[in-house]
C-alpha cells in the first residue's frame, strides 16, 4: 500500500518541486542574472533587464566578443543587449527570441551569421527541440546551476567585470600569424532543412513583431572562407535581409588581428571589439534609423553603468597593453634564438684557413700582402671613370 502511494505521489511531488525551484532560483524573477554561471547567462540577463532594448544581438561566441552594448550607448545612445551564447544553434535562437519578446519590444535583431549553419545529428536536434519545450514550461531547468552562485559573491563580482550587458571582455592577445581557413566544401556551409525551417520561423516572428533583421559576420578569417561569405550573402538577398560583412571593412576600421584578436583571428579581444562596435553602432544609427535615448529618465541607470564601463575599459586596456608588450618581447626573443649563428666569425684582418689546407705550425699568415692589395684597389676606385 505504501509503495503504491509513493508511485501515485511521485509525479505530483516532482511537479511541485519544479514549480518551487522556478520561484526560488529564477534569476529573472529576482532580476539577478549573475546567479547563472552557465552559457545561458546572457539570456537570463535580457529577461531580467527592466529597460526596453532597441537592439538584440544574437549568435554564438563570435557575437558576444564583437559587440559591446555599453560602448554603443556611450557613442550613439542606443540601448542594446548582447544575448550571444557559446555554441548557440538556431533552435535555441528561436526559443530565446520567443521568450524575450514577452517582455521586450526590440526594433532590430542584429544576428551574427556564423551559427546559421550549425547542425548536430538528427537525434541531437530532436533532443534540442524537446528540451526547449521543457525550458518554456520550467525555466529553472535552463538555469539549473543558479544555486551554485547564490552565496558566492566573488563569482558575481567577476561576472560583472567580464560580461557587461552580455559582452565578453577579453584582454588576452596571441600575437601569432593568423590561421586563415581554407576553402570549404559547399555541403558544410549550406543550411540543413531544420535550420532553414527555424530561420523562416524566426523571420516570421520578427515580421509579426515589426523587428528588422540584420545579418553580420564578425571579422574572423578563421571562420569565414570566401565561399561561406558568398553563401550567406546570397541567402540574405533571397530572404530580403541586409548583410554586413565586417571582413570587408577591416582596413576602414584599421583592425589588426595580430594584436586585436586573442586567438589568432577567430575571436576579437577588447581593442578589436571597440572598433567593430563603433562600426556597427554607426550602421544601426544611420541605416536602421535608431535614435539616441540619452537623457531619457527610463535609462538613467543604464547611463550610470555606461560611465562606470568607461573607467573599466581604461583599466582593461592597460592589461591588454602589458600582455601585448610581453608577447612582443617573447616573439623577438624566439626570433633571435631561431636565427642561424655564424660559425667561427673572423676578426678584422684575420684569415680563416680552409679546412682542407695544411698550415704549418707556428707560421703566421702574410697579412701585409692583402693590405697592400686593398689599398691599391681603393686607389683605383677613387679615380674618375
């Protein structure tokens, strides 16, 4: 009888636990996205943001290392949140966009395009679809690791320093020759059917909510071959979506990936992201018609955070300069060490005998003959031709 009662009560008890966990550790309800220490942190951030965002940035790690919302606010007064996620796939993009539209009314979706063709095996894709359905019902499942940082203030402070409004601040620098991707096979670039299906669902969702979609490619020669760029350009044209390829504007931005990428041309560090943010911010203001919201009382807290961010950037740039200086010194030392050394360098006036020539012991070479020949040659050269 007791076992039967346990079986009957198991699922209602589990449901009650899930509902309670949603309430207790939900960072959205608590307006504290610093509780989340998983790849979903930026998504939790936008859900817990009180201000209305005019722009939402989405994509994988290429997005959250190439656009800084607080810099965009300082320069153009445009409120942006970066919702980029490590290894984000298009199913997650759709699910997250659908969720954030319950509280946000963005005017532009700025979408880093590399993740468009990311695809797992069919079984994995099916798991993702089901998982996203569960996440919609029970958000605590998505933010299941929230409890780990509730009482860890050091972790919270570190995140505030590294992830302001979804942008990942990195001051590392590799300072090595760029590893450009070789031409790819078109089969590896074309969108699978499920990706095209979700792309259309996202575009339809944006049309219904009057959101302008803009594709962009970060300046990553590691990820973007010319074939991939051409495919995305054609796809954007087919769907009627503007496409900004930052690789084509590197000279205009004066972007140097040797020093402004932290992993050899894959992702940008802070100085590199400053340049791409300025370029994209200008595009949003001029091409998308977004106006500055500076002075709006609703964004007073946003303005204060942007001021603090300015000071933070100055300190972090000092870190980058120190690291770059060390990398340059190490590169110079390695270059000197790799240079071939001359064997038995001769002193001025000394003759190094050939290995096969026998030289009598204690016999000095006749240096005077060479000196007289050199003087004569110099005299001949001094005569006018």
